[in-house]
C-alpha cells in the first residue's frame, strides 16, 4: 500500500474516532516518505540493463563468424550454468518472483540454443522436430524440481513446436488440425498430473493452453473448410462455461466467452451481414458485443461470490 493511501485511511480512522493522532503518527513513521520513487528507479535500471544486453548482443552477432565454434559452445554452457545458479539462489533465498522466474526462463531457453549450436558445429542434420522434442524432454526435470511457471510454459511451447514441425513436411489442412487437437488433448491430460502437486497453478495453465490451442485450430479451420467446426467450438465452449461457473474457474470462463463471441461474430458476418443494411448490421453486431460483455461481467461476479463463499471462515481470536 502506498503512503498516500495509508494517509487517507488514517485520516478516515481519526475522523471516525478509531485512533488518535499520536497513533497515526506512529503508524506513518513506519512508512517513511522516499525522495526517489522505487518504480522510477526500477524502470531506469531495466532500461540500462536492456541497453547493455542489446549492445552486447549486437556486438556478438556482428562478429559471430569470427568467433571459434568451441568458444561459442563454452560461452553458452557457461551462461547456462550461470543462469541456473542464479535461479537456484533466487529460489533458495526467496528473492522476488520476477527475478526468480526470469532466471528460470533464461535457463529454459539456453538448452535449445546450445542444442542448435551443437548440431551446427558438428554438422548434425536431421528433422527439426527432433530438436524440439529433445528440448522438451530436457526441460522435464527442471520443471519438476523448480515448479517454475516460466519453465512449464516453455516446456508446453517446446511440445507444441514439436507437433507443428512434425507435420511440416506433409502439411495439409487436416493434418495440421489433427496435430493441434492431439496436442491439446495430450496437454490437457498431462496437466491433470499436477493434481498430485501443491502447485495447482500449473494445471490451470496447461488446461488454458490446451483449450486455446484446440479452439484456435478449429476456429481457423472453419474458415478454410466446413463451418461445422464452429458449431463444435460453440458446444465445447458452452460446456467449459458451465464447468467454469460451477468450479469457480475464471480463466476458463474468459476463454469460453471469448470464443463464443468470436463464433457469433464469424457467423454474423458470414451468413447474416450480407442480407442486412450496413447500419442495421453494425447495430446488431454491437448488440451481440454488449450482450457478451454483460454476460462476462455477470458471470465473473457469480464466480467471485462462489469463491468467497467456499473460502473457510477466519477463526476469531
């Protein structure tokens, strides 16, 4: 809470007679007024570090061919070790979440760069999907040991890139759709294994990513193929909507309402708009958007109310 908010709160308490001015001064003494904003300092620090990293990256890229392959490999391995140590230290010392997750994200990306450099150095050629598969498997122990959200997201991305690149050479509309639906189903099932872990946040991310991938694939496929895929999305989205309200899962509620709105807009402009005047068409489209917004607001209030009712009461002292 900011100092200005604390001052406003204390003034209201003094006006209501809950505390005395002497107590308010004692509380404010615990929150000294800083001359320099921490947010502004952090912004300038991030800009400075970003400029240093960008300059170093540009310098290395401009002299990339002149650097020996062995030096490149050693530098990447050293950087991987350094980011790993930084992530472990941040985790053990309970550092801020953004610092810990940034270090884990760098530790998750660097193995892919190292594998790519190894294949280039030793002239190991093969299917690109194998590279993504090895990267995804290499991230499994790091995900289980760190319980990092960033590492879990990169592992999901690695598996999705594997499914996409596996279909690259004989890509057709059906094969691309089948690969994405298969990926979505596998990811949704694997995400349920996080029920055995205290980190339920990872399960929510996996479920959300799976539904987003499946819905997006079917939605795009509906433009180039049969519109029946849109009916399938609408049916599944309605089921997800009912489930999210019953189980108080707002992240799934947002996704279901988003794709229901996209389906309504797609059907409207594809089938109905061509038979209406322009002004009337936009009026009906605006009505659909406002109705969806009202539904989103009302259902979110319902989910929030159910969540507050399900929380155990605080024991009185």
